[in-house]
């Protein structure tokens, strides 16, 4: 089993909770244990605070993450400032599959105000089910990694 570090802001809170509850068993089947870094309510808060906690854990462990804000944009900006993180903001299942296969993304970002819960569920399952293809895609990642 490895950890899946998740975090959200107030805009992503309901989505985070719904995904945690409804995908608990499916994520466990994929070998993932959810570690929740908050936020824990709908009171207005600052997404970088919660993104940082989850991203530090992903980097330290070489594990994976799921970050949810209103658009997914703020979370992806914060996450991609980390050297060990390749975060992908996904709005379709195909984005999710290709982010894993081609970009070896290790953090999935979702926009709870943009993406309905059913689609969000499908995107999460697609992302964490896929594997990196390596080869030419690794060469391209090496070109922008320090
Ligand atoms: C919060 O209102 C909103 O700005 C935030 O959730 C996110 O969308 C930022 O990128």
C-alpha cells in the first residue's frame, strides 16, 4: 500500500468528502491509503496552505496526491512549484489517463466548481489506475526536470 495525500480548500471540501467516502474501497483496491490534509469544512481558507502540506508529503515519500479547489488552477500552480511534483489539472478521463501514461503526473488536481462529482469520480479512478509508459516520455520529462 502507498499513501494518497489529499487536500482541498473550502470550495473543494464537499467534493473531497464525497470522493473519500465513495472511492474508499476502490482506492484501497488500487493499493492507496488516503491521508487527508484538510481543510475540514466550508469556511473560507487559503488553498496554498493545504496544498503545501500534501505536496511536502508526496515529495518526501515519492507517493501521489489529489488536490481540489474551485477551479483546480490554484492547486496546480502551487503543486507545480515543487521540484518532485508533476501536477495535472484534469477535466476529462482522457486527460487523467494521458497525464499518467505520458507525463508521469503524480498529483491530480480537480476543480470542484467546474467538474461534477460523477465525472470527478471517473477522473480519479482513471488517473490512479494508469501507469507511466516511460521511453520517449521519460526523455521529455528529463528535459524539464532538475
Ligand atoms: C476560492 O474562491 C477559489 O479561488 C479557489 O478555490 C481556487 O479556485 C483557486 O484557484
